[in-house]
């Protein structure tokens, strides 16, 4: 039996109502990264193949699963979202800005129409979905997870369930109604299956109104249910792990509040560039500022390089020196495991060190989420 988890990416900047530059490079929000992390932890066993759309938001979501299963083959397939509006005229617009254009496109109901350079027709879009199903059927892997987009997922499901004889105006209208009625939420999924002797695929969707406690969504050590806040559970688990490691957290420790912590870290990072050189030099860095610098590297917005010739594995136990842009950071390698941040020097000369009093779960490494911690460790090992 071949099984395929076809998963939509986490929340993107466009989903959050932000203006975006290009349809293919829309990034995930911090919430989207956390959603992708939870999906990555939902596997009872490794997939045989991880596939992603070339668009940034789906590719980033897939990387969370790649981090959990680094030895599983990873491939990029043309399962990107339907680009039916000309990309050039959508630059720096929001979903709300494009609403009239979207309505006009679907009112036309012309499957062969192309809106402009870089756009594709509905015929091309459905052909990509059909090619995806054919490629899945031919691929030897039996357990596949594919990170894609809402409309593409519904195109695949529509082909399986409706079995259209042709792609004409009526089929286009039918698909649009199907897509609206079967909206795929961020990190929602369709499960595809096919027996070797069967020609047709089967598709199933999880009921969104029910708590997800089945095998598909079970996380080792804890079942993440919809009735509880999964992000809150993630923070609770990190706090428990820190306490067990000898870093008890005060009951009112602000590190327990992820959204507040992220906002404070961003504000601190911005404020580090304001003021005179003498003022910055006199000031001390906070753990949150250093943690945010590490996040910039984790999310690929800053460049990380090692200092010296020894790799992470060669040091094995000791201080590993890195530069993130012009930030100098020392991280302790505890027998090939990422442990804590020893010290950091900012480009303007400010210092943070582990013995500066910022202890008990609030060193920069401890402020990272579980997913961010794992991604940072993987990046360090790859330097």
C-alpha cells in the first residue's frame, strides 16, 4: 500500500495579511515555523521520501521534517501553488489588494487564459496536478510526505474524487466551488493511498473539528490535541526539560511566553543599532538579543561561518567559535551536542557572557524553541 501525506505549508506572511514581493518567495511567519515543527514531530516512523514545492514557504516547512530525518531523501517537485495572476502586478500587494483581480479571473472561467508573463493557465495547473499523481504512482517509495499549497492539494483531491472527463469552463467552475468548500488550513493535509493492484487513488481528510489524537498526529511523549494550544505545550516541554537539566525557571519567567519573548527580542535587535557608538559600547547585550541573532541565522536571513579550521565534530567537547554576519559568538559543544552560549560580542563592541548573571534557562540557546535548537545544531555540524 502506498501512502502519501500531502501537507500545506504553515502560516505565511501573505496568510497573515502582509504585503509580499513575489508569489514564489513568500516566507513563513514565526507561527508558521512552529506549525511546521509540530508537523515534523507527528511522524511515528520516518517517511521513505520527503518532497517539497520550490516555493519558499513550502520548502521552509519541509526543512523542519528534514531536520528530524536528515538521512531521508529530499526532492523538490513542481507542486507549487497556482500562479494565475501576473506576478509583476502583484508585487507589494496583500491578499485584500488582489481580491478584485481574483474575482475577475474566476468569473472569466476560461481554462486556457493566461493573465500575463509568469502566470499559468488553469489547464497548465491541472496538468501539473495530474503529473504529480502519475509520478507518485511510478515512484518506488511507499511512504511519501509532500509539502505543497492549498490550491494544489485541492487540485489533486479534486482529480481523484471528481474524475473530470475534460477541463472546460464547467470543470473550472466546479473546481473553484470544490476548493472553497474544502479549504485546507495551514499545515492541514490530505492523505492519499493506493494499493498496488488498484488503478485509482483514494483520498481522505481529517475532520478539523475533532481533536487530532490518531497515529498521524501523535507526538512522542505527548498527544497534541486541538483543544490545547500546541505552541503553549511546546514551551511547557522546553521548560520541563530545562528544569530537569538543573535550570529551574521562576514561575513568572517571561521565557515562558513565546510571542512576548519574540517581540522583545526583535525590539532589542532593532534598538541595538540606535544611538552613538559610545553609548552602545557602554551598554551590555541581553540574552534575547543574542538569541535573535541566532534565529536570523537559523531562518537563513544572516550568514553563519565558523572561526578557525576545526569542525564541530573535531572539537567534540569545547568552545566552538562562529561569526553571524559581524557578531562573534562562542557556543559550547558538549560531546557533539549543542549545549549553551558562552559569550557574544556585537559589531559595536557590546558583550554578553554566560557568567554575566543571565542564567537559569535564559542563556541565548535556552531561549530557542525545540525546532530552532535542532536546526542550529544541524547548521553548526555542517560548518
